[in-house]
């Protein structure tokens, strides 16, 4: 009975990420117990995990649909810049709505290019990555101001960027989004359709699933989540620059893959994506703390990604054999 | 009388020819100079250069200047832009040597085909006999920028205004940028003279990543008491991280001290409000002007500069900030009133 339950648990797409997090805690506790368990270390890691995790959730949804979105770092940047810049004219609520509308609009346009233009999403979103980053440069001319003091004190800014119940708001928002969207994916029709579309599009079509609509929703959701991550970031720390979101798309994809998303689609986990973000952030943070040359962490993220993929594949085979 | 008619015709032709020659001699030569740059519209410092080029064109109306750049810092992209520029056969090129290996081939090709080249902003750091044979270099000295900033901090520490450097964090936003490494090497050697050590920390350029990486380092290295920022825009991020860790980052004789390379509205307000000790400026305006003057004189008079022309660093602090305020307004549209970044 216990063996069967273990096997069922191991078949979860996020099993590798859960094991990875446990191993990370064990190893870092052994190497640097006081540093790893200090409040500021875990607080900082969780804060950045919340931002990266929010982006990774969106990326995981797109990957489950057998697509990819390389533009999330730039969408994150543009949404943040739009929020800060438009706030002067629209106020905090108006700026948030407008910025999120921009993010959603970019997701929709990219989805239409993929579906109607029949262009691979890697190409469309790679173009989006450059085009949106270029828009940031053109819009700002290279310098971005911060939010004025009264806007920082606005209740909506505090809701996204302050502390709720003594915990950083971004952590609670990402956790809440992960739970709600996981329920949507595992308990509602959209989730079934998403996984069916990613698993085998022709079969999904033959069963009457409008795969184009599913993909549009996945892309829009991905961009909205990237945009929301930027709002969470800037509501907390509104001092920013045109480099906002620079290279974050790669970390978001890596987090989703470490979390158990298969690039071939049809399989993934939002919890896994957030845990993947935690692993990337935690490893980077601890490497720097332990005095490793900071530029090594990029190589290390690559190594973690490859090891996680091998581990996940082995787990799938092992669980399959056990079943 | 036939001979008289011939003389008249000859005189007329000679007169027309002389007039035409005089007219041609008075017509100044037209030149087209191109600045191929790694400083794109994502970097406000581009305006220093383009403003200087506008001034140059006013003084030399027979010269057309062009500024071509890419927004992303990419050596490959700069090489591509340089190749395109060489193919358009300009009368002179100014280019930063962001990577001597990547740029040596195209620049030698330009020089061999008769296009004079001036390096600006970043030189080929090899000895003169080994380096790319450009006419001259106009710009700051990356090593000197770090070195002078370190020396400045030591002088202020000796005067009791700030703590003596013990451990400096050199916050590198791009690991592959040779110039940033030179700045770090400069401050490393300067502070080593008082027994201090330096860490080259790759922070990344994204604000959240920068903060996370810096906090990771400072939390585990509390002996750090100086941060050198590679642009004034990262200085408030450093200040905030140090402040959150209780490291007292304002300019006083205790705790952390913040330094920056580059100056704009954020740096100026940081200096004015006592968050930033000093920001060095590398004479950006001159870098957009002097290369073209030498290219011009090369064509007109055959002049060639016999040494590099160093335009910086210029240390900006509370004693000379009022001179930079008007410049900042002209370039960035705002001066030291932009304090929101430090709140």
C-alpha cells in the first residue's frame, strides 16, 4: 500500500522539484546552517521567488499548451515602466489597469501571430522580446523616475507592495495565484483542455476542443502574470530602470522546466514552477553568500536545469515501471 | 585680325577657368563622420554625445555627423554596425573598443581602405605598439576612474569625513564588459594601498536581481563598507539594500559608503541629499566632440594626435555639483531635484 502511494506521489510532475527543494534545504543547512536559516536570507529568497514564481506560473501554463513565451522578461519590464510612467496621469488604480491591459494586449497579439500566422511561438515571442524591450527604450529615453511618496502610500500600492499579516504581499499574492490557478487547471474544464491541447493537439481537436482559444488564453494569462509580477515588484520597490526584467525570461523558463513542465507539452505543475523559482533563487543566493564568484551562478543555473531534467525523466520512467 | 580673335577667346576661356577654379577653391570640402556606439537610447548618456555632435555640426557646417548604435549591449551587434558603416565609405569613424578581438579586424580593414578611425569611450588597453592602429583615443580611462575614486575615498577618510575603506564591493552589472573590470581593478589597487580588499560582484542589471544578489553578498560579508556602482542608477538600489541591512549607508564617518561611476539626475540628487559620496564623470560631452575635431583636422591639415586624449574622470561631489545641474537639465531634462529614486 505504501509502495503504491509512493509511486503515485512520484508520478506527480513536480515530484522532482519537491525532492530538489528538500535536498537544497538539507545541503545548505549542513554547509551554512546559521546563514541559510536566518530571517533575512529566507525572506529575501522568498521575496524574489514570489516575483520569479509569478512569471514562472504563466510560463508553465504556456509550456503545458506545448508553446513557449520568450518575451516575459520584456513584458515584465514594459508593464512596470508603464505603471510608473502612467501613474502621474492616471493615478495608481488607472496606471495598474492600463499597465495590465498593455501586458494582456501583448499576450493576445503574440497568440494571434502564433495561431493565425502559423508561426512557431519561439520565433514570435523572440521577436516580442526585442520589440517590447525596444519600446521601453523609446518610451523612456533611458531614464525612469520613481513613484512619488503619496502614490507609494496609496492603499492599492500597499496592497501589492507592502506587508499583509506581517508577510511580504508579493509572497501571499503569488501563493494565492498558484492555488487558484492550480484549482483552475486540475478542477476545471480549462485545465483539461489545456493539457489535452499540449498533449496531442489533433486528438484535442477531434474531441471538439477549440485549441486556438485555449492557446490564446494561455498566452494572455502568461503575459498578465508577467505584468502582475512587475506590479508586485514596483509597488514594493518603485526605484527602477530600463533594465527591468533583463534576462528574466530565461530564469522563468528554467524554473518551469525544473518544476516538471515538459517542453513537449501536456504535463506540468504550477507548484513545481514556483518551487523551480525557489531553487534558482536559493542556489544563486547561497552561492553568493558562500563566496563563490558571483558570475558562476549563471553556469550553475544551467547545470541545475540539466540535472533537474535528467532527474525528472528518470522519475517518470521509474514511476511508469512501478505502475 | 584672326589672331586677335584667338587671343580674345583664349582670355575669355582663361577667365572662365580662373573664375571656376577660384569658386571651387572657396567651396569647402564636405565630410561625413560616423560615431558607431555601444551607448544606445536605453542609456541616457547617449544624449551627451549627440548634443556634442550637434554643437560640432554648428561649428563645422561642411561636416555631417551620424550616430549609430544598438540598444542592447552586444559586441556582435556593434561589429555588424561597424561593418555597415565601413561599407558606406564615410570620411571618418569614431568607435569604442568594447572588445579588441572582435573589433580589430573591421577597424584594420577601415584604416587600410583609407578611412581614419578614432577610438572613443573605451580604448584598446594593450601597449601602443600592439594595439589596433587607430589615430588616437578620446575618452575616460576606466582603470583611472576606479583608481581615482578609490583615492578620493581614502582622502575623505583621512579627513575624517567617511570611514577608511576596508572591503569594497564592486557591483558589476555586466560580467563581460572589459571596461567595468578595469574600473574594479582600479579601485582594488587604490584601496589596497590602505590594506583594503575588493570583491568583483556580478549583480545583473535587473533591479530585483541586483538587490537580491547584493543583499546575499552583504548579509554574509558584513565587513563590506564601500560599494562602487557602475552607473548612478544602481546607487539607490545599493543604498536601499545597505539601509535595510542596517549598515548606515549615508555619507558620514560610520557604516557603508556609496560611490558611483557616471552622473545624472539620480546621482546629483544622491550627492545633494548626502546618500552618495562621489560620482565620477568621464567627460562624455568631450567624447562626442573631440574625435570629430581630430578627424576634421586630419583631413584639412594632415594633423594626427600623438597621444591619447583623456577626458576623465572628473569627480563630482557637493563642492562642484552646482556646475553639473545645468548640464544635467540640458542632457536629461532634469537636474538634482530628482530625489524620488532615493526615497
